[in-house]
C-alpha cells in the first residue's frame, strides 16, 4: 500500500517540479485530511490546526525542491507540519476546548457518556508532552508502523517503542485520574 502511495507521491512531485503546479493538488488531496487530524490532535484546536495545515502546505510547495526522493514524501511533509504546529503553539491565543460532534443515538444518556469519554481522552492527550502525543497520534490515529514512525520522526525504532510505551502509561495515569498535570 505505502509503496504505491510513495511512487504516486514522487510522480506528483516530479510533475510539479517540471512546471505543472496543478499536480500539487493531488498531494494536498491525499494528505489534507490526515494532516488536519494530526494537527487537531497536536494542537487541540480546530482553527489553529486548519491554519497550521494550510501554512504547512504552502511551505511544502515552496520547499518542494529540497525533497529527497529517497525518503517517503509523507515523512518529509510531516516534519514541516510539526514545525507549523510548534509555531502555532508559540503564537497561541487562549485555548477553548474542542467542540465534538455528538453521535446520533436514541439514548441521550449513552450519547452523553460517549461525549464525556471523548472529552476526557482529548484533555488527557493534550496534557501529554508534545513528543508523547506525537507518537501516540502517529501510531493510533494514522496507524503507522514503528518503522514508519521512526522514519517520519527520524528516530530509531527502539526510541519509538520506548516513547510510545511511556506515552501510553502516562495517558493511562491521566485517564485514571491518578495524576494531574498543570
């Protein structure tokens, strides 16, 4: 699956570099949703996430000539997105909680319980350090393998596993209310 996407990505990059800027739209369409999801999980705010993703795509386009085709395009572009998320955090306005869409159900109590659990997970995820949140999001929300996370973050697989283990333990403690982080 990833080999096909990598080949498609490289083809689109080549076309764009050869003077067809419209081919960049294919890359945007492929990664816009995943980048937005990652940015929301990293920043905890949809507006900031939208701005970060938009800025990231502008920078990706501007720096396309620096892309090394021996690496995965996703990994290279993801690093640009992460930098934009860091920039957004530095310039952050006061944060309001993420408003979630309530699932449709015939049982209002079940709907309320689901939304409360989602809110608790969001709060706990945002309480983690950026490094811990990053590996959790890549593993559980984008379903990347340890090798892919290592490649994306430029980390050894052992560090990815260690960081993910620590992140899961910290998240569990936060969700169980054993620890409050300020």
